């Protein structure tokens, strides 16, 4: 049965900015370059932004004629052919927004993008590069001495690092929300279309409306959830002036996608993390919550599973699971002026009625439904009271709030001292986390857009019948959320979220009929692929908030991490400490300026002159709030009525106002995702195809030995895999390392990567045999014979002297470090021999490690 609705695809995906003396003309087109829109930006106003949307959809021929007339009309002399009156300034892929400091406005354009993931044919892009252009003409520019400093602070927010957008998929909402909107009843869509048509004075809303015969497809566009939008303030000034297709909302966080091959059947595993733009900042400068219930380091993580053999949202199989991390919702902070690695925790304000926690959990009820499950990982037993302060206050707040809630919707609180269990030799941390994960997933359920498979009904697993959530005729809905926190919400939190995600992944695979039991084992290709995604996810979020990558990983808690990991952990700890002590203040200023928390104003103190930004994030410090919530009925009444369903997904008048519904012919470009995905009008090559460039379980994790079971759910030994858990590196590792720092999937292969891709299998086999490839060895090698000799000389003496096996446990970086150490030993050995002194820094065995260079 054909779908009643489809997402509306933006008609502005390719932009060109043209320049004249008096104006900028921004020309935007759809992907096929068949429909165009034009914005006119005035350059004669020194401090005001004047934008005119000419409210017309052009064809390609009409745009060429328009630009020709503009070129002719702006030449210095009429009929002059030598010089042009219209200059092409820059090409772009979207408008980030407009910003003003103390002079005129700037326009920020996305000039480079990279495809990161694909969900139902809807592409998700990462911002790779941007361009910031000053709008007013030099002849009217009024200069200010502090403008350049504000510009530098603003540009400290690196838009090329972990910012994502999509032209047709709403990244600020979950997959469950997006598909629930598309499955609205047909009668409601018709009434909403009629209402939009009657109330709208914008001719854009009437475009493509089909009334002949009543046939067609409804296109739906929803308002973004502004909490996770990072350029909302930059677009606010033009939101009511231009057509919505010009508004490109971007999120900040992480996006990664990998391919799980199950006997040739492709299944895409996607991980999306949305960082909140409310109360955003760096580690020690943003702790706890603000007066509106927004917490620091709040990130919503969603794992999406889809059968890639069927692309459509209607006919395809999709599943998702959402969980949240965030700082403890209290008024607390840490003073970094003491220059201590762990500054003391202080409670800034007394909150006996848990007002700020009530606001926070009310938001969560509205977005996720019930139950809300808190997994608190902070320490409970300490010699000196430190983290325990937060536990005691959080328990008191939850206990107070729960006494007024209906018993079936009370907040579930799970305290677990993860650090204590980690130090114990008798306890297995991950086993305990697995028990917690099972109980959590059973309470919340997960989302799947299809009914239970016949095999699940015929032979149901005992755990399947205990699964919570909401069962509907078209599938299942996740109701409720797991909220995980430690002090920083980085290392411990990421491992706990991985274990819950791993448990949910098993249920998702089972619901799609891909495994016979909802259970996944460690050391399988599927779990290793998922673990790598979560490590990239954790590294990225840690860099954004803490200034370094993760210190403790899943392998650390499994106690199988190589010994070289300890030195890396020390380096990450030092990096985090340096960032917190010396660079976080500048980063916080940049975030405050970018998000519009601080607006530069003439005659008022500058951003760098403020002693603190506390009052910027706590609005009740500057004025009294108009209403005060009840101390007992602390929730929103409409939200409680619809629990356990999230109020945001309930079909009601308030939520219908957030939707734009239009009716299209089924082959119109605005809803034709087939042409948008396959692009028959473009020349493409296999080398640049995204689905071939992403990480694959068969290529990157499955053993290369003939006769091995190709199932990604078979438990492998460490020496039976293409990517060992002990740290063996394949030829593709550079792409993986790039992902960990850039928070992205591997880029499409370059010429060098393409030429070496055919050697992946043989290269991996050589590494398993104990050889060191030319790419990972910092020594010039002449031929294969010399390479083998040098390899033997490198591996054996170091193993005997230091107990280090270079072929097993060392990364390329570590090997480089040891090579430099050996070279230093060689030079010292030569000096000792020349001076007739015994060699004190090295031995004959070490001298043989490397040839003279």
C-alpha cells in the first residue's frame, strides 16, 4: 500500500553567490538544477540586513536571462563588453546563517561537504569547509577597532568539525518521530493541507498543490527541535523573511555509519549524536544545570538499524533506540582556579524543592515519555567526600519529585559505583552492566516500523514477551529513556551506553528477523563493528567537551587492552588537563558568541571583559521569571495525560501546528527520493560511491582465511580477525584514525587509497604472520628480501630485551617512537665505541634492530 506522506526535499541544495557594487544575489537550485530561487541582499546598508526573497521559482533558462540582465545593467558603461558588472563570488551548498558584531552583517556559507550516512535514501552531510563574507560595501563600511577580535572569537568554533545537516531528513528529531509524522491518518493530512492553504498568504505554500482527481502524495515538513539546532540564532533574523527551503538547520555531535553484511544481505548501522545547544560549553566551565532545566554536556544518542536492500521508508525495515547523557541536574560547579586535576565539587544554590531537576525531567517526559531511568555512575564510597555530594543530592531530588508522580510513571533511579567495581578483581564490570542493560531495554522497548515477524510469533523468545514499550499495528514504539551520567559524562558513561546499545542492537536484529535469539556475544564481527562506532562516538564527544579523546575504553573495562594503551591513556589525561586549564575559557567564549548567548553591543562590556558568563546562562539572575511552578504539581498537565507516550509524538492540535503539509504529484522532485538518491542526471563512479567507502564487517572485520564461517555473529579468536582487539592495524587504519579525530566515516577513497585497496587482503595476511608493512615502518626498505631481514632483526631482539612483540601489540605511532629510541641508541653506541668506552645505552642486540640511516 503506497504511503500517504513523504518528507519534503529542500529545493535549495546548490548555491552561487553573485556580487555587484550595490547587492549580492544568492541563487539556489535543487540537485537536478531544474528549479531555482533568488535572494537579493542589499550592500548599501552599513549595519542593517536587508534581504528580499523575490517569491518566484525560476527555470534554468529564466535564471540565465535574469543574470544576463543584471550583468548588463551593472556595467560601468552601457554596452561595454570588456568588464563584467556581475561577479561570481563563491559556490556553496547551504547557508549557515547571518551574524553581526559591531559593524555590518556577515553571511556564512557551506562551501564543502561530505556524505556521512544514508537513511532511507536521505543523505546526511558533514560540513567540511565554510566561507564567511562581509556584506556591506567598502564605501559604506563603518569600522570598529574590536570587530576583528570578535571575528576571530566567532571563527574559533570550527564548523568543519562535527557539524551535520540534511536537505530532506530532520536530524534534530529521532527516527521514531520522523516516521510517526509520516504515518499520520490520511483524513488529518487532508484537513491540515486545507487549513494551511486557507491560512497561508505565502504563494510558496500553494506550489505543486494537486487538486485534479484527488490523487497525489502528501509532503510533510516538520519544525526542528531547536534544542539540538546550533545555527538557530544565526537563521532567526531571516526565518520570517525567506522561504523555508533557504533555512538549513545543522546539528553538532557525531554521525557514523557502517555496513553489517549478513551472508550478503546489507544492514546499515548508524549512530547519530545530537549535542544540546542549551547551556553548552566546556568541561569545568559548564557543570550541572541552568535555571531552565537545561544541563551541561547533554547529548542524545540514537542508533538506527535498517535493511539496506530496501530503501523506502514505507516498504523498508527500520529500527532505532535512543538514550541520553547529561550532567547531574543540580546547581553545582568546580573551581578550576586551584589548578588541581580534580577541583572540589561545590553546590552553588540550595534547591530544597528540586526546582531545576523538575524542569529537566518535565522536558524529558515531553520528548521521550515514561519511564525515565537514571543510571548514576558516580562514586558512592570515598575517603574524601567528592563525587558522593552529587549522588546524595540527586537521590534527594528524585525522591522528592517521585512522591507527587503517579506510581506507574515514577522516575527509576539506578545507582552503581562503576569505579569501585572496576578496581575489584572479583567483579566483571561489563557483566553487571549487561544485567542493567537488559532490564532497561525491557522497560523502554525500542522503535521498529514493522510488525513482529512470523517466526517471532511462531517461536517467541522468552525475553521477547517481556519487552516493554508500546506495541502498535505497524510495529513498536520506544516509550521512556535511559539517562546515564557520571561526573564528566565521558569515559564511564560511554562504556555504559555501549553496553545498553549492544543489548538494544540484539533486540533490533531479532525484530528484523536477522538472528534467532536477541543476544550478541563479544568478539563477533557485528559487536566489533558496533564497538568501533561507539569508540569514535565517545572520542568525538570527549574532544568537544573535555578537550581529549576517551581515557578508558570498552577494552579497558574488559581488561584486554594492550599494555601500550596505558601510555596513551596518560597522554590523553595530560591533554585533557592542558585543555581544561589553558584553552577552555577561549572555547567557551566562542561557543557563547556563536550560539547568541552573548550579543556584542556598543557601549557595553565586551565578551572578554566579563568576569563570568554565569548570568548569560541563568536568565533569572537578570530578571524575575514571570511564572513560578508549583512545588508539588511540577509537571506539564498535557504531558502527564498522554504518558507513557511522549507528548511531542501525540497527534493533537498543538503538534499539528508544527507541521507544513502540502500535496504533490507522486513524481514531483520535492518528494521523489528515488531520483534524489540515484541521481540519474549525474555521472558517477564506483570509487566515489558512499556505500563502497563506508566501513564493512566483511571487509574490515571478517577473517581473510578460506573456510571461516562468514556470519558476523560467530565468535572469533583474536588471531582470526582482520582487526584484532589487541591492536593489530590493517592498511585501512589511517581512515579509522581520521574518523576518531574528525568524528566521521572514512572519506571516499583517494587515488592512493584506491591503488592500495586491492592489497588489503594480502597486507592483512602479512601482518598476521608477523611482518611489518612498508607503510607502518619508519625505515626506508629497498626490496622484499631486505624487508624480511630487517623485520626479523626488529622483532626478535626487542622481544628478548623488553618483552615487546612489535608484530602484535604496537600501533604505527608506537612503533615510530620505539624506532627513534633505537636510532638514539645506535648513535650513542657509535660514540661509545669511538671513545673506547663500554656502551651504556644499548646492547649489540639493539644495534641490530635498524640499519644505519
